[in-house]
C-alpha cells in the first residue's frame, strides 16, 4: 500500500505549534519541583510535604486531562487549548503578585499549575487528527516532545530564584507563556476531519473496553516515571548528594532532556518495528535502571548516568504507547488522550509523593524507586499477555497500515 511522506501527509504549522504550546505548558506544570529546595527552606517543609507539593500539579493535571479531553471534542482542540492557557496565565499572575506564605498556598498553586499539565489532552489530538495511521507514531512523538519543557524548568528556575526570588520566577514565566499562546493562536488549525462531539455516556462507555485500561496502565508507568522523576530529581540530588539547588537543577535538566528528546524517536521506532516490540524493550530497560538507582549509588555522577538511561527508556516508551493508542481508538482519540494522559499523571503523582514519604519514613529513597521498578516489570508482563490478541484483531495487517 502506497503511503505519503510524513512532511506532506499532515499540517506542519499545526504540528510545530502544538509542540511549542505543549513545551511551555509542561515547563510551568513541573515548576514547583526545581523550586522546591528554596521553597521548602523558606516555609520549613518536611520531606513528605515537599514530595506532596511537587506531586500535586501532577495529580491535578491528571484529573483535568479528562475535563480537557471533553472540551477538545466539544469545542475542538484549538479553542480548548486557548481556554486552558488563559487559566494558567491567570494562575501564574496570582502566584507572582499574591501571598504564598504557607504550605496550603503552595498546594493551591499546584492545583492551578495542573491546568498546564492538561495541555497534553489538547496538543496530541490537535496534531494527531491531521495524520494518517502510518504516521501517527512520528506525529505524536514530535508533538509529545513538548515534555522537554520540564527540562527548561529544571535548567533555569533555580538560578532565577537565586537572582530574583522564587516567587518572581512565576512572573518571569508569563513572558514565554504569552509568546507560546500567540504562536498557538496564529499557526495552529483544527483538522477538517475532527469527529463529532460525543455525549458524556459515550465517554464513559470507552472505559468498558479492557484495552482502554491496559493503555492507561502502560502509560502510567512510562509517563508516570518520566513526570515523577522530572518533578523530584532536583530534590533527590540535593538531599541524596548535597548538591546545590542550581547544580541539582542542571542534573535534572540533563535527565529530562534525554527523556523528552527521544519521545519522537520512540514514535518513529514504533512506526518501523511496531509499538508492542518497542514498548517491551523499554520496560525491560526502565525497570533495570530504576532498580539500579534504588540501590543508592555512592557517586552522584553514577546516579546521573543511571537516571539518564532510565529517562531515555521511559521517554521512548511514551512515544511507543501513543503510536498504539490511535490505531485502537482512532474515533475516540480525544477522550482516550485524556484518559491515558490522566493515568500518566496519576503515575507521576504516585512516584513523586512516594519518594518524599519514603525519604521521611525510611531515611532513603530506595523503597519508592524499587516499587516503581517493579511496576515496569508488571507492565512488561501485562504487555506480553495482550500482544497476541492485539496483533490478530485491530492490529492485524487487514485492519491498519501501521505496524503493531
């Protein structure tokens, strides 16, 4: 079957605008993680409170992805994304000009920043609907590489906090976020083939399909691991090795850049060899490196190398999952993006909060990392359980041009 080259198959301005919008939204989403060392020092937070503070935007973003998924199908992706971006800008303005003097204030801010995490449910359908099945992995990998915004937060936020104060960092973020909104409004376009809006009962109906739950679980491990580590590694490197907030932020940025930049590669590899095979390999590698990290390496450079490898595996796995989802749920891609994205955020919330509690209760991060490594192995077993059925039903050559 003849296929069109990728760059001629869809709408490149929309794809790139989706990436940029997603990138800046994710930068804001995890902002509390890189600032956590300075914030916790000023507010006197415990390790468990630090963990919950950086995990709150992840959970809020996870739940709001369902809301955004509904808006995407009813208002179309572009309008839904614009509404979300304006809410985030309002939240950042309050954080900049308001009073953030207590732990409860920080949790409230975390909920508002969760709206930025819901950008996932906008950017992916906005890009996906322009591309045929054989290019879904590549398109969603490029749009999803907006994960790299989490690296910008880790790279710049600690230094800016030292120079201007951590509360003023929220005001500084308004500048790039405003640019991203302008680019989004000018260049992004809704695809002409958008499916008609569904009723709320139809959204709930997809949860009756067991494949929806499998995809949610698989993504809760890959993206949950990525986002949980992106929010927690600055705290980890500071607490475990005594690195300064700025140096810990640089280390975190290296890990996050690795994981985000390979997301498109994960989609491309999945398009070439199949999403199931790609994802299986990535679960093996992610579980292995997370377990090694749980051993508490003596050298911070050794820990950096191990976390980079873990993030490479998790980032590639993110791209592989979303090569598979549109093949199985093409008509329900809006709601499935919301559901699967929600599960990813829940996984990130679990990892980030469990690392804080593990540190407070046991004095180390070992238990939290070990359990998440075990979840990667569990996901591998689950994928092995469903792969034959998937390849002989909706993933067969008779049903799709994509490799499953």
